[in-house]
């Protein structure tokens, strides 16, 4: 799990969250509890998309590191600072697996029908199986 710093802005009873280390990752909610939940889900989705696109994903900076950044000081003016604890996806690695040929054909047909790559389909299937095994729900993607 990683702590990621977020800015929280309140306007007219609505709350917005943004992340200095992940420009473009934003969400809004009507209360802080919902904002934290949505922020964590959105951040995992955002970083997962970056990983799928092959973008470099730097480790989030600590609050002390951010405070030393003049841009952070300017951007954080008037904002609450929060920490969101998330399990960020990492970069994909190539693996070599073996499976029955007919099963592989079924996987490929299902992946194509859902508009996914074989790797993406198998990764989602593994996440679903792991969540069933561990009794937890996988992060929204």
C-alpha cells in the first residue's frame, strides 16, 4: 500500500480531489467520506491506464518532498491536504505460461468479444480469482 498526497478543495458544499503527482486525476463528491473512497478508486484506475499505455509511473512523493516543491506550495494554497492509501498497479511484466490449447482458444474468443487483449483478459481473471480467494473486492478499474 502506498500513501498518495491529494489536494481537497471545497466549493458550495461539494468536494474535489486532485493529485500533485498524477496530473489529470481528479474526482468530486458531496461529502469527504465519499470523496476519499472515490479518490482511491479513481487513482487506481488512472494509474492502471497509465501502465496499460506504457507511461512511466514515478513513485509518489512524500509530503515532505512535495513541500520542498515551489509548485506544490502554490497549488496547495487554500486546499486541505489528505493522504489516500492505495495499492497502485505497477508496470506489466512479460510471463510465459502453458495451458490447454482449447482453453487458450476460449480465452482468445472471450478477450476479443470484450475488446481486450489476451494479457488484459488473463490479468482481470487472475484479479477476480484472487479476490474470491482472499475474500476482498478488487479495486475498480
